[in-house]
C-alpha cells in the first residue's frame, strides 16, 4: 500500500530525472556559440537549345579529353539561401528590383574547365621562364669582365631573383592544391627555379664579389643568402595572409608590394647616375624581361576569370606605366649619358683618365727610365739623357707602341695595353690599387 515513504522515494526518483534533463539542456546551449546555418541551393536551368546528348558529350570530353568537337560550356548559375534558426537570420542571393523581376545569381565554372585554365597558364609560364633564362644567359655573356660587372646594380639583380622566387612559390601552391594539374604546373616551377638558382644567384654572387673586391668573404656571401631567404619567407607570409583574410585593404597592400618588386630598374638608374657609367645591362635584356614580367599582373588584374579569381582593377595600368618609365630612362641614359636628367651642380665628380699631360709635368717630362715608357720616333721629337732621367716630348707605350694618354689616380701613366687591361679588371696593373669606373 502507498505510504509516505514510497511517496518520498517516487518523488526523489522523478526529481533526479528532471534535474538531469535540465542539466543536459544547459550543456547543449553552452556548446552552441555561433549561428547554425542551413543552405538551400538550386541550379539555374540551362538553355532550351542544349539537348541532353550534347550535355553528356560535353561532360565526357571535359572528363577525358579526346579533341572531339562539343558545345561551349554553358555558364553555371545558382540561387542560394542560408538561414539560421538559432540566430533568426537569412542570407539570400535573391534580390528583386522594383518590378520583382531581377535576381542576383551565384556564378562559377566547372572544375574541369578551371583545371584546363590552370594547364594553359602553366604552359605559358613555362615558355616565359624558358625565354627569360635564354635572355639571362645572353646578359651573363654580355658582362664577362669585372669592369662590366661593376656597372650593374646588385639590387636590380636581387629584385629580379626575388620576383622569380615568388612566382615559383605561387606556382607550387597552385600545383599542390590541384592534383590533376600537378605535373604541368611543376614543369613551369622547375624552369623558374632553374632560372633564378643556377643563373640568377650565381650572377648575383659574381657581382657581389666584384664590387666587394678583396673584402668579400664567405660570411658576406652567407649574409647575401640570408637576406634572400628572408625575402622569400616574407612573400610566403603575405601569400598565406591573403588566402586566409582576403579583403580590399590587403589587396592594396599586396599591390604596393608588387609595385616595389617591379621597381627593378630604379637601382640601376641610380647606379648609372652616381658612377657616370651606362650599358651595364643589355637593352634586349631590359626590354624582354620587362615585357615578360608584366604579363603576370596584366593577366591577374585584367582578365575577369583568372585562375586566382582576382577582380579586375585598373590600378595595373599604374604598374605598367611605372615599368615603362624605368625602361625609357635607361634607354635615354644610353643615348644622352647616364646623368642627362641631373643638374651638373648636384653631380659627384668622375675621375678623368685622359687629362692633358704637359711636358712641364714631373711625371710626363722627366720619367725614370723603365720598360713601360719609351721615347717616340715621330718627326720633331727630341730626347736627351742626364743620368737615368729621360726628357720626353711625345710619349708612346714601349709594349704596344700606342700613344700614351691615360693616367691612373696614383699618377701612373699607362699605355693602350694597360687601358685594355683596366677595361677587363678595375685594378692598376702597376700598383694593384683599385681604380674608379671607366
């Protein structure tokens, strides 16, 4: 029979059950920290002119290309709606105008068409890298001597190599994200890596050693490699940042970095003006490299359906104009001189290797008898001996018999053969001291 004790026991059992249910409800609510969305999508119907057989042939050709003639791929359009019950929000692509007839649709492309675009991009990139490597080899053969290497700005070649490294990273990221096009994109990446590692870095080290002369050491070259890899890591950081947080501000930041990277010829222009030299870089190398490098930003910012899905932007014309201005200034430096655009009073002094050597000069009129300078056999020349000192009116080199008109900063008179040596190596053949640029 029911009594007070059985009633209390039943009451405690029910109470424990309800408390357990309430506790579980509280835990479930605490686990929900965001809006839970449900997505409803519907593909837009295709045109009535496309039959089922044509669509099957298109899908088969995209999956296994055979070269068969098929219809152009129709655009993919869809209506999408997202709603959240716990946040009471709705996000929809359906936006009607005042006549309730206009709708905004989500558009895209089939994955096979996108992969084919990547393959075409990889083929063009491989050709660009191959042409750049050939042009770079011609530039290396154009500057075989230390005198020619001293005319080249190390920052220009450094920016050139950094651009290639960033493009290699971009291509490798594309290859790793799409396995079906991995091989074709990897070939383009291979050509780029060969271009900047085998040719670019070695050329950069040669310029570094030439301009550092005897002070260049293994530690200095290690510092050069260190900054090169640091620049690559910075580029990878911005690439990851953009892929994780795309936005207009970040896009402007990346465009600003690209603008700096495409200021390749600015250090060379400055070096030409400071040293009073030009023609360190072959004009064909400058023009071809500039055109080939501009193809990438032109594609990403001018083509609507590019492989990175970047929006078209007219700001790329600023980049193109900036590069063309640099090329124009370099060409004008070759035509009118490296300092044509700088007022004379702001120019640093350039050493003159061909001063007017008068007979009253101590070095030119009374020269200790040596094997380098001899008396001339020309008509009207006079000579006389007083001990070991020879009076010279007209001077010729005893080695190559060429008229002497060159004097080094150490007041050493040099002949034609020595001048040719100086064009190979900027070092005095007599005292072995470094020489200013010719």
